[in-house]
C-alpha cells in the first residue's frame, strides 16, 4: 500500500524515541527529592520523570496530526528501541572492564547507577507502563477528537494524559518496585509525585502543543480523524511512502 509522505513525521518519531530512551536511563540513575511533602507524603521522583512527560506530548501530537495508525507504528518503534538499549547495557555489564576504568569507575559503580537497565527492572516496568499508557493515551485522544469534532484540543490532550499517564505511572512504579529497583517504602510517593508532575507538565506545555499541532497541520496539510480506524494495538502494517 502506498502512503503519502510527510516532512516532519520522521523528525517527530526520532525525538519521541530519544525522549523515551534517555528518560529510562535517567530513571535508573537517580531519585530526586524535592524536600517537600503533600499531606505528609514526600514528593520524590525518579530522574526520568523530568523528561518522560514529553513523550506523551509528542504522542498527542502524533495522534492529533497523523492519526492513531501512524502513532501506533511509532509507539512500537520506541518499544523495540528500548529493548535494544536494555540488551546493550546488559551486555556491557557482563563484559570485562579495562584495568584503568575498573580503578576509576568499576563495575560496582556501573551496576549501582544503571542497575535498573541491567537487571531489566526499569525497562520491564517502563515497557509495560509505556505500552499500556501510550496506547491508552492515543486511543482516548483519537476518540475524543471525533466526539468533539476537532474542537477544544486542550480537552483531549489533557484528558488523554490523565488516563495514559495514570496507567503508565501505576504500572511502571508497581513493576519496578516489585523487581527491586525502588523500595516499597517509596511506592506511593513515587506514584503520586510522578503522576502529578507528568500531568502538570502536559498542562503547562498546552500552549506549545497548540503551536506545534497547528503548525504541523498547516505544513503537512493533514488533520487525521480516526473514524474507521482499527484500534487493535497489535495490528501494525508496513507501508511504503511515496
């Protein structure tokens, strides 16, 4: 099947995948403590939370402009790239280190910082959360676009994020904690803080989302409505762009 080509779809895909991979490495590397509490609950979050919300913003942009089907392909692209990243760190962890590197850094420090990427705890949690969250996000946005007839973009970007980030955050923290990446004592703190932070970022970036969406719609001459779309997340078709 021949499909029309787009000027910026590949660029948006590249940024989306980059955000996904970097945020997962950052999640394994550090937990940040804001030194403040919400109703007695410390607001601590993993490092990836600083960047990961952008993946949902780009997910909104992909679905809003190019449609669920193309967004689905990008989500799977990110999924397999993250698997490749995890396998690379796993291989590095089991290769012998050079003598000088062992003295200055060493495998113990390497495993301490990137343990989540090595053991698969962060990646498994992220893969499952990302997969469930991104598809939930795209599905809700696509359906809301039809219901609102393309009006009130902010309602579907924020509404889909409330659902998608909720699913993503709960699955990610639950699986990662069960795999030993985070202690159970931080479960609710990480879950609540991550969710509030991610949704807050989406709300704050709404004007920028409007700008990017409207610009892409004009430049790409595309404003896709998923009226007859098959929303099965596993139905990925390879197509040839012209």
